[in-house]
C-alpha cells in the first residue's frame, strides 16, 4: 500500500491517492458507515455508483454479531459483505466508551456488557487488533479511550496517556502485510494535550493518523482549534483521518486544515428521517409544500433519485412509510457526499479550493425547515 500527495492547494487542502490491494482511494474522501457490514438500505453496487470508494465497518457490532471467527471462516469481510473495494474498520472503542454504565476501564483492557444480550466481554488492545485482522479490513484502528465532552483536563490527560500506551501495544502485535494500522490522537479540546498526543503517536510511525474524540458536543470553533493544533504535527506524507465528522459544512471547513478521510452516519441517517442535502441547502421532504411538487429533488443532481422521481412522489413514499422512500433518500444523500468530495478534489487540483468552498457554503446557507 502507498499514499501519495498529488497536490496541495494554497488554502492548505490536500489532494492525495491511497493505493491498496483492493483498489485506489482518491482523497479527500468520505466513507459511509456500514456498521454491521452494510450501508443501511443500499447494495454495494449502489454505494459504489454514488461515488464511494471505501466504506467503514464497525468492529464492535461485527464482533458481537455474527462474530469475527464466523466472518473469517466465510472468507473475510469483503467476501462476506460483497463489498470488494477498500474497507476501514474502527476498533470498537467509541461504541464501548459510549456505554458508560455497561463498561469498566482498566489499564489492561475494557470490560463491558453487550447491548445485544447482556453478555460479558473483555476488549484489550491486542484483542481489538486480532479481531480486525480476522475480519481482513484494509485499514484498522487501535483501541483508544474516547473521552466524553465536557471533561476535566486531568481526565482528558489520563485518557490520552492510556490511548498512547494502548497504541504502542497495538503496533507491537500488528502483523502488517497488506493491512494498514492508523494511530488515533485523543486529548479532548485541550490544545496542549492534542499536541502531546500527535507528537507521541508520530514517534510510533503508524501508516496513517486519525483525530478522534470530536463531534461529541463541542462547538465548531473548538473542533477547528483542535484540528489546527493537531494536524500540522502529524507526518505530512501519511493520510489523516477525522473520525465521525460530519455535515457538508464540517467537511468543507476541515479539508483546508489538512484532512484526507472522513466518515459519518449523517447522510444515511438523515436520509431515513427525511432530511436531504441538496445544492441549495437542506430539504425536509416531509414538508406539506412538496405534496404536489413535480420538480426533481435537486435539479443539479444526477443521481437516480433526482433523475427518475419527483418531490411529490418522494414525500408520498416517506409519509406512507414505504421502504423505497428511505432507500431513494439515502441513495441521494450518499451521492451528494460522494460528488461533493469529487468536486473538492478537482478544486484542489486546479488551485481554487478557497473559492470553491465559499461558493458551496454560500449555497448551503439555505435551509428548508418546513415540517
């Protein structure tokens, strides 16, 4: 595997390319969440058609159901899911740490109860790596401690230091090969902790680096301050991944700060709740104003939803509880994200990212809030 920087825009935005044994990923890129091995409501063919090159699967959920040993016996995650492009798996740490009443943290591991059946489990850094190696993902993540927001400085410091120790343990047992292991920088919203984490993880020489623990309640200003502190301290020749973020505006703001990879449930979750991203801002398809609207969802969009169906029909499907409506909404939102990243890459190549960002954000300022 190899990551190459192809261009750096005057704004700081990076245009890169990650080559893997299962395909090439052009960056900046967006990864939809396929937590249980599927992007909700869509087939792998439809996901690929939306301009998506890599998906994210969730180690925690796949460990509990159907189990990593079962997936390995069935040929690994790619054969199991039918997605034959690159896959990134997270460590499961975020899900475990979000279940505060159900888990206990020790220096050695995290002890937790399954949200599925209440069974007890132990997840150590070494076990998180072993699970992901059994799954056969192309990029894997070490177990980290993701602190909540807000959090005291001392607690954020302790979580960061444990994350670094766990990262070193993960690196020591990782077998490498065709699988990349990224380090995760934690530290809450404290710049000095983020800087400390970035420097410590850089010394461990991971194949790429992620910034975790954001989009958990902090302000946009705090998020940007963390990125401005952290990203310049990470190796420039390695991919940089902002975990769990976010809105189109979040992506546009983070790209000139040096982010290469994004993931979020937003396009798929919003599609299932009737909120759609368009070139003119958000649109709430539940709105009564669309009951007799023959126009396409977004006249500027080329996805199948916009080429084949009217707003009136999409609203009818949604209010009628038809599964097709949720699928068409999700397909459009994913297409919007995929093609937003394509347009961003072109703008970086042409050295005009700042103008592109301002233009798109100006259009996104519109919002349809009808209910």
